[in-house]
């Protein structure tokens, strides 16, 4: 069921009756609206969308899924993502790893069979996350209590940079890993290489002159 939490205009903004209580707060920031939920309960679990536009045209700006977990019911498995940050030159390949870990021996069978592994990328310029590799992924490596999946990608241009996420579907749930920030660095141009060579030669000449004077 779709529910409207709050509405706003250039003049004012307000919460709808169901959400007009002390737990929900809507504030206006710099070119944005901020919805804050205090004392989150299970009923707050939902996908929240931000919609903007005019009376004739409406656009969904972004959406976020709020998952409410019970601290007394911890998942027996979790996803870990490595490394946290990688810096590569344009044209180079980067390898990202996504690991499905079992917290105890009784849950090792979580790694049996194939899992659906999805890879997402959120652009560095604040663009929306986009799915890049959905597939039934085989395990690249299975250790005693974990399954490891790898993604190799060639960074062709700056648009390939951003934060890469993985998601593993297991036991009817989607487990997300932490993101890996992929940054690009430019190859040193010929001018830079020439300057470095000249600097090294200057240092060598100065050292030779100093020793010759002694």
C-alpha cells in the first residue's frame, strides 16, 4: 500500500495525519527536504521515495529501503566486501571481492549450491545506483565458513569510478555488503616524465660536482 508521508511546496511543508507525531520530523535544508524518523519500529520498514515536480509532471528523485532488524534475531550469515578503497589508472583492471560469511559451524551449508549475486555501482557524482552484473555466480573460493565471489572490471573512463556494492541472495533474503570506493588516477603525461628525468639528472650532476670539489 502506498502512503504519503509528507508534502511540501515553496511556501510550506507538512506531515500527513498518520505521520504527524513526535517520531516524524520534516525539515527543509539547502535545496532538499530531510525526513527524520525517531524510535524506529518494525512498522516503519518500507521503501521511501522522494517525488518532485509540478501539477502536470511528477518525477521520483530517489528512493531508499529502510530495513528494520530485530537485535534479538541476528542473521547467521553476513556479507563482507573487500577492499574498502581502490585507486587505479584508466585502462587498468580492478578486482573486487564479496564474501558470504557464516557465523557458526551449523550454518556452513549456506554456501552450498549457487547464489544469485548482484553488483551495483553508484556514480561518484551522486548519480543513482545502477545494476551492472546480475547473474548466477559460482563461488571463486570456498573456505571453512565463507564463500568468496569476485568481480573483475576494466576501468575505461572516469564514469566507471564510484562505489561498487554487492548483494547476495540466500535463504530468501538479500544481504548487502559494504561498498568499495573505486577512484581513478591519471597516467603521468610525457611532460611530467621528462621533468622527472631532468630532476633526477640534476640531482646526479649536483652530487658529482660536490664529490669532485671535495
